[in-house]
């Protein structure tokens, strides 16, 4: 078993009731799963998710708790494991119940719940909760936050977190890492974007592997602009709330729009 305690999430007052309830349900299910199953059991592939990737036991347990809570609140859901639940509401929650599953099942304390409230398809509110600490980042579209990004505009010398290298993105990965002052691979896109928002990192990027689904970057699309940063796709595709879970993005979360665009240019630079 993984015996580290899982605290209650620090959810700010004013969070949308359905989003707050879903986050609490996810944390409770995460805590219960860690108390009942060992690492091997948590990591076991038990199903195929709606996004076409294998579902671990941990993912399934947390996603099921999220779906039950969504039904109780009669809002819609887009989630990577269960897929789409349509309750006929104008409100849709776009949820990544456990972002950083590989960390979570191994006992590495760096994974998150992330959710977005979308009204008629427009993302208006986000909540990212660090599962092992309870710490949360909450944002509403059009409202500023009490913390800001670093404001960095240049890639050279920046503190950058990157998705692990993939065959499609190895050359771009190396180009970005050679220009950065410091590179990290933390394996939780939602948490890494939150760290950019509060100034602990200058940027986070998938350097062109098209790994991100909408639930991996939807929260960042609300959170980053509220903190003075930017969330874009490396290839210029719009980041849209879409129930088509076959869509993929290469998300870039950066302290400024200038830095985001410079990262995109480097990722798209032809290999020499």
C-alpha cells in the first residue's frame, strides 16, 4: 500500500458547486484507492478508456466517483476514461480525474485533479488540485489572480518543464532543452501548468508529440491568462472544448504570449 495521507482539497469559496463536489469526490476516491490497493493493483490495466488508451484501476475508481457526482448535480461531463455524459445541461465539466497516473500509482507525490466548467461550450472556470497536498489553483475567465507568472519573454535561459521525449518530438525536445537554462520532466501537465501560473516555472510544453487531450490542457486555458500567461497549441490549432476525444494537442503553457510563441517557433523549426 501507499501509506502517505491524502488531505482534503483546499477548494476556494465561490467555486462552482458541481466542480467543487466533483473535486472532493475525486480526492476521496483517490484516498480510498490508495488505502485499499498496492502499487501493482493500482497500476493494473482493467479497461480501455473513452480516449482510446488503457485505463488503470486507479483511473477507473476515481473516474467512477466523478461520474456519479456529475449525475447527482445533473451537469454534463467530458472525461478521459468514461467519455461523455449528457444530462441535457448547458453546463459541462471537462475533467481529468487523475493527471499524472503513472506518478500516482508508483507513489510519486505529483499528480492532480483538474476540472473546467464550460457553459455552452465556453470554458469559464477552472480548478486544479494537487492530490497529495490538497493545494488548489482556482481561476475564473476574465478575473485576475493574486499571483502572477514570472513574466519571462525569452526561451534562452528559461526554466522549462517538458513532456518526456517521444520519437516524433525528440529533435524539438533537444532544441528546446539546449536553449533552456533548466529542464524538468515532472509528468503531470496540469500541475506543471499551475506552476507556470504562479511563477515557479517559466514554461511547460509538449514539444510536438500531440499527446495532450482536451482535459489535459483545458484548466490551463483558463488559469494561465488569469495569471498573465498564455496557453497555446504548438501547431496553432485552437484549444476548444470538444467531446471528440480523438483530438490531440501539443500544449504550451508559458509565462507570456511572447515566450509561448517562441517555444512554438522552436518546436516547429526544421531539423538540421
